[in-house]
C-alpha cells in the first residue's frame, strides 16, 4: 500500500499544470568556432538538463520569473556558468564559447568505459556530495543502496566488515567493478571483497552504476551491472579534512585527509589515513580496518601523469556460519564461532600509474599500468577432523582424528595495463580501448596446532596449488549523430581468457591443466532526444562470461561447465522539467547456460554449479524526483521484475541410501531475486541561510531526510519453496545534517544517521542445504534444520541485520 501511495502521488505530480514558461536556447562552440556535440547542459539545483545536438544547439524550458544558474561542461574544456533571469518568454544566449582547459584533466582515464545521456543505457551517477552525505564508515555497497534495483547485506549485520551487493538480482561475481578504469574483481572468484578497502568511499569523487551489460569494461565481463569508481580529480586549492565518528556496537571511524592543491601550476599531492573498528551486531563479529590512500600528479596543457597507491588491511572475526534458522526469534545475534582467533586477516595494496595525453586537437589518449598485491589467511578451529585429510600420521595407530587449528592462505599478484584512444569530430566520437592483465594466485594451507600432531611440525603445510589467469580485451565504441536528435551507439568487444591451474584429469589425478576461452561481446543502440524534456533510448547487447576458478579445479574436463551467455534488451524513457524528473527503463535479460548451484556432486566429489539452458530476468525500473517547493526534494525508485529459470534438475542428498535424488523443476524463481524493490528519500532543508553577498559568504544549512527501502520476498535457492525463503522487509532511516560554511573553517559538518528507526526485524541473506532423511529427524539435534515437506529437510543459516542503531560523524574541513 505504501508504494502504491508513493507512485500515485508521483503520477499526480507529473500531470500537474505547468505555469508560464521561458524558452532558453543557445549554441556551444569551441574557440575555433566548431560546434561541441554532446556538451552537458545543466540548470543547477534542478532536475533539468540536456546535451547539445549535432549543431551544438540546446533548448530548455524554464519556469518564468525565476533566477537560475546554468552550467555548461564538456570534457577537456573549462566549465562555464551563467546567471539566467527567466523574465522573458524567449532567451537566446547565442554562441557560447568554451575554452580548452589549460591543464589536462583526469576524466580521460575512465572516458572509454563510462556512458552519458547520448548512450542508450540505464545508469545512475553519484557525485561527491551524494557520497559524503551517507558516508559514515559503512562499506561502499551501503552507499549505493539508494540506486535502482540494489539490495545490500552485511554478515556482521551493521554494514561494517563483510558486505555484499546485488543489482537486478545479479550477485557480486557478475558485477564488474573498476577504479579509475582499472579492474578490481578477483580474477578467480570474480567477486569483489569490499572489506579489503575500508573507508575507500572517502577517496572517491564520483561513481557510475550501469545496469545490464553496460558499456565495454576492462576486466571480467559485466553480467548484470557495472560499478565505475573514480578517485582521480584535480583539486587546485590546499585542503585538510579531519573526520571522526561513533556509533552503535562500539563502532568508531577516524580519518585524516590532506591535499597540497596545485603547486607551481603543475604538481599536486593528496593522501588519506583511516581507521574503522566495530564489534558488529552479531556476537563477536568484530572488525579492525585500516587503510590509506596516496596520490601525486604532474600536469601541463596536454599531459597528465598521476600515481596512486592505496591499501587496506582487515582483521574480521568470522560470522560466515550464519544464524540457525530456529534461533531467529530467540537469539538473533548468536554466532557459531567461539575460538578467540577465528579471524580473516588480509591485506590488499593497489598501485596505479595513469598517463593522459592530448595528441591532437580532437585526439586524446589514456594509458594505465596497475599492480595489486594481496596476502592473508583465515584461521579456523576444527573439532575432530580426520588426520589423513592433512597428511598427518598419528603416533598412535588407533588415533585417526584430532582437534586442530588451521590457516588457509592466499598470496596473489595481479598486474597489467589498460588503454584508450579517443577521437571526436562534429557528428561522432569513437574510442578504441582495452587491456591485458595477468593474475598469479598461490593457495596453501597450514596446520598451526593439533592436539594429536603425530609426525607434523608447527605450520605443517597440507596443500598447495597455484593458479594463473590471463585476461585481455580490446573494444571499439562509436557514437554517431544520425540527425540533430537521433544518435547511434555501437560497441564491439573481443575478450580472451586463459587459465593455468592444478585440476583433476579424467583419471581423477591432480595435474597441471589449462583452458582458453574467446568471447565476442557486441552492443548496438539508438538514443532519441527530441527536446531537453525528453530522452528515449533502446539497445540490444550480448555478453559472455567464463566459469570461475572452482568450476575448473573441482572438476574434470568431462564435467566442467560451459561459459555463460547473456542477451540484454533495454528500452527507456526520461522526462525532465525544472522541478520534476521521471524515468522508466524496461529490460529483458535472457541467459543461455547460466550457472546455478543445484546440489549435485560431480565426478571428483565436489558440489558443482550446473548450466541451466534457459533463464531470464525481465523488469521495469521506475525513477522519480520532485521538488514541490524550494528546499524539499522527493526522490524514489522502484523495480518490478520476474526472474525465472525455465527448467533445471535439483539433486538432493538421501541420508539413508547415501545417494542423490534428482528432482526436476520448471519455471522457478532465481535465488535472491525479489520481484519488488523500492526506495524513497524525502529530503528537506529546514534551514538554508546565506550570510554575505559574495560566493565566499558564510552559510548555515540544516537538512533532514527520511529514507525508506523495501525489498520483497526472496527465495534462497532456485526451487521457489516457501520453507527456503526470506520474508519481505521495509527499513526506514533518518538522516540529519548540519553544516556551517566559512565560519572560521571552510566547513564544519555534523552528520547523524538513525538506521532502521522502526526496529524492523529482517534478514537479508542466507545459505541452505537440502536433504532427505526418511529414518532420522535431525531437528532435535541441529538448530539449523527445519522441515520442508515429508522427510525432506533444510539446513539454513541466516544473516540477520541490526535493529535500530545509529552513526554520528563530525567533519572539520580546513
């Protein structure tokens, strides 16, 4: 009912009578008199914006008798801002000339993999202010929760530590993430572990999320969404920022940021140190997180060279086991782990070198070298493990098991380069880009203590295997203006993947093996912008994605899964006026050979993922923004979807026969894919007072926001069974921001976030193991087990999220 009310009000707002209008027109050119096609035109502090057409012209409809500030920007040109007094029926600004920037800028580093209004895709942009207002120390996924089709979760329950994100139901292994155009996803699992990058959002200037296949990207193929993070931006003035925060569950956040500004018109340096600690909502799910970020740049009129070095170190007490399903109503914070050092301890360091160059008037390039070093382990106490599994021979032949402590290590190196060559003329722009990356992963395990140590020594190594992966791609992207209002988009990518690994052959021997895959990923679309108020687009794209490391190492050549293929159709419409924004994006994502867990054991005894021949995600994303009066904003989005597997076979263990039963399912929901996701933010400036007429005058701002998120029912496997489902939940947050600008300091900011203030009891993630046990009911002996039907049971671990909790932060900007 709540969401129906919100959207009924939205439709009412769209049909409201618009009073007298002023038409604002102009033409944007460079100093040589050439039209700048695709320049961004934005009426500041409103929803209204557009891009210039093939002749460099734009037109906007403004409310009459109001004053506005017009901003015009184009990559590699100086931004132009103009005051507009809409007192006339028609305002023609004539020819507006943009000057080339005297210093090269960082945007070229990510230009090839980002999209804009001229591209036929669904995307969301978050600027620095949007990031800062919610950034109180939680991992970056929680800052993206306001964008369409997003669901986030936290193992510890409060957003600090291990967190995850799904977009359109796609899990983190299907979401491509880049930092300044450099791939971030782990080469083997293909996921992103945000806990390795604590407080990284503080160093991020802007974020773009592309839903669907998106533009060609460096690294693993996007298979549901892309997240592009940009840290590289020029700050011309020196600055210092001191941030401190406290919150529920003994959470603490401290960071210091420093920047030199522009030195001698050529050099700049900046850095950050951060520390975040939290006990977690779940028992013992503590986090000790430290990180730093350093950047230095040299630039002149046509060249920019920037070096970045950033690192994160996390020590997180494990809460991976989840809460037993039967404890959810009595002991929501219970953690199965009690050994004092049951921790994950990992450090990851990234080095990037970016070189941007203006080769000619219409030709620019970027080239980036990168290196990532990761090393760490997770430690576990094991009760009564078989010594034979560790290659340990006991001193007593009658002893075959032992309590022990083990560490499983990962020591990896990831390095390579990415590049882009950009060319622009009056009616078209094109990019030739790509990259080549190599991953080396050393996996090994140690027994650091055993009650029955036998013939072993301390740090006895019981397994070791190495993995190597090459990942290369090259793409060509074209935007061509067919007419003044109609643009063509084409994007062609070739990608090559090579694995070298230790895996099983057909004789079940562990031997060195290799695999090669070749992918062609084309995209084609049209964008129609008849006026500044309307944008219509459509695209069709194909993407391919390789299986992950475990799919190769835990199988033989006969049982390995095939690569996945996705066909993505996107159709969208946007409507913008000065105080109203509305958009709808329909999508149909059709999968061939999508990989899903089915409970089956393969020919080497490992649980496998199965290729299901046909599955799809079909949905409608609705976005809405409205400013009914100055200072009051309402932003909302809703995703309505169907996510189906047409047919697949589930394999269920039978505890009586020690075999497996095959059960065929048809037209079932894909796991963790709710049919309804909705977000609403009502934001109001209680006080917005400026003192002094100049731009540097003091100001005082008090802002309050009510933030709501609804996530519909989710199934935790692919069988659409209500005994294996998470209930829908509706969470409400309250945010309060108080800012003083130019009152002695550049800015003093006090941010308060009261999360889940209605104390909703909800679960956002889970795992499940299904089995059949006709002769034994395990429920009295195992709190993780509930009954499915008949003699079928589920073993379920839940990840409950915190009830009412708070974070308070103080920022001092000098």
